[in-house]
C-alpha cells in the first residue's frame, strides 16, 4: 500500500510541473490533505516562463475545489495577493485566482483585487490586475482603473500610459464604446481626465512618423559599433543566395575577430553553404575569454550541417559535459536510430531547469525531423521533469504523431495546466 507521504510527494512533484497527475491523485485520495502543495504552487508560479505560458490559475482553482481545506488555501492566496513584491508572474497568477474566487461569489476576493491594484506595484508591472478587474466588473472596472492611473499620474507627472488597456476592454466588450464612456466620465472626474490626456499624448507620439534612417549595408552591419544590433540585423536580413555565399567566403578569411563573430552568427540561423571543416575546427577550440562567442556560434552553426565528423564531435562532448544542452542540437541533423538511450540518460543526469529547457528545445526539434517510435523514452523522461507547459505540449504532440502515447499519460491531459495540452486528449480506441 502506498503511504500518504509518498502520495503527497507525487502530488507536489506533479503540481509544480503543472501536469494533470495532480488532479488524478486528488480525485483518487480524497482523504489526503494536499493543501500545503496547492498553496505552495499558488504562491509561486512554477512555470518555466511565466510570461510566455498562460496562467495556471484555472488548474490551481480546480485543485482548490477538490480540497477539504479551501478556507486555508483561500486565505493564503488573498494574503499573498496583498503582499507579493518580487515576481510579476506570481502576482498575475494570484490576481487570476482571486478573480475565480470573486466570480464564484467571494466578495472579499473582489475587495482584495481592488485594494492591491496599483498599491505598491512591482516595478515595471503596474498593469498587473487590470485585466482581471475589467473581466470581473466590465465598464465599472475600467473606470476604476482609469481613475487609479489618473491619481498615480498626479503624483508622478513624468509617468506615462498607453491605450492597451482600453483597447483590451473594447475587444472584450465590443457593444460598449469605451472611449466615449471614459470621455463622458472625464467631464466630471479630474483623475480620469488626466489619464485620458496622458493616453492621448502617448498615442500622438507613437503616431508621429519616425525620422527616416538610411538602411545599413552588409558591411555596415558587420562593422557595427553595437555588435548585438549588428548580429540581430544580419540574422533578420533577407539575404539573397549570392550574399549568403559572399558572407561565407568572407568568414573563412576574416581576420577581425569581432567581424568574424558577426559573420559566424549569421550561420547560426542560415545553413553554411561551404565545407563545414572550418566551423568544426572553431567549435573544437579550447574555450577562453577571447574565443567564447566564436565557439558558441560555431556549435550553433553546426546544427544545420550533416556529417559524420559533426556527429562524432557531438557524441564526444555529450559523454563528458555537464551542460548537454549546448550539444544536443547537433543531433537534429545528425540523429541515428539507437540514439534514444543516450538522450534519455542526458535527461536523467540533468537537474537544472534551464538545462532541461534546452534539452526540451533540442529533443522536440530532433524528433520533428526524425520520426521514430524510439522517441518515447527520452520524451517521457522530459515530461516527468520539466516545468515548461509549452514544451510539454510539444512532447505530447510528438508522442501522438509517433503513435507511442501511453494510456496513463492520456488520462492526465484533461487536467493539464496548459490548455493547449488538454486539447490533445485522444480517444482510448487509438491508443496502444
């Protein structure tokens, strides 16, 4: 018989990753108190990238509804909503949870949302909570937000606001003329009037035509004083085949290290059209403070190239490195049947979430290009460890495409924290 402590440990592992296993455990063990783990996950957004991944609030609220300790969970959430000052994406999650409480009749949660909005906001995140207030109270919520921002502008006249909140409200409520309603309110409310003046000034500033700038040529970009800009612009440039060849030939003879790095960076996104051996030689160099970028870009450039030497280099480095995510991309174009055990072992020995995220990016790229049922072991190993809901969805999709989706995993999908993963749920009849 599985002990309650073991069940709680499994639940905590699942809820931090955001998988539906937490929901299934809560359903199967109604007598076990999971509230501590629910509170922990509510008070810290465990998603790898809280900015890119949608809110986990609904996922957490569903677990809250299954708990016998709802009062304890609710109190912890509302207290944290009032005090969170460190993490923008945790604060957005807390607002979203409070919204769900309020939508189900919790008047105190509604009051907590209004009290926290623009009250000691996290730097650069004064917008947090506005969407939830507008969702809850519609036009009344928008008017409150405008009034609050107007008061802040009275204290900080150099601050600015744009129209994104008004446009977001208008999209949600097309039958309401948000601008007309706010202008009407501004006639008698100085705070709203101040807010609208600021928004309008920002709109006019952004509408002004920019000063025409000469388009830099390839040589200008290569010699750019702002190396980051130069690399970015070169990567985004719509290079013609003859220009790509010209850059590749110049790379092989360029003596200026900074220009050579800019040239090499082009081929981290574009396949190098000449012999790969010079790129591999750079990648093999012993790293130091002077050649670090050259080596990093060379390794990235090799991922687009297929050759036995490149594969051998990747396997050599993967056998010894503590940062396997730097080299697994080399297998995208150099994967062979039988590599799955190696990739699985790399996941097993990786515990840093950033390294796991790099592996997830590599493995999904590898198995999009190399369709094989042997993807199951490394992808399932990733699924069990990573906190990124976005890559979890990619992993699940690849398991489905290769017809190796386990039935136990399919049972979890309807309760995943990432809505797009929930949509991948498969009929039992097609599972092996």
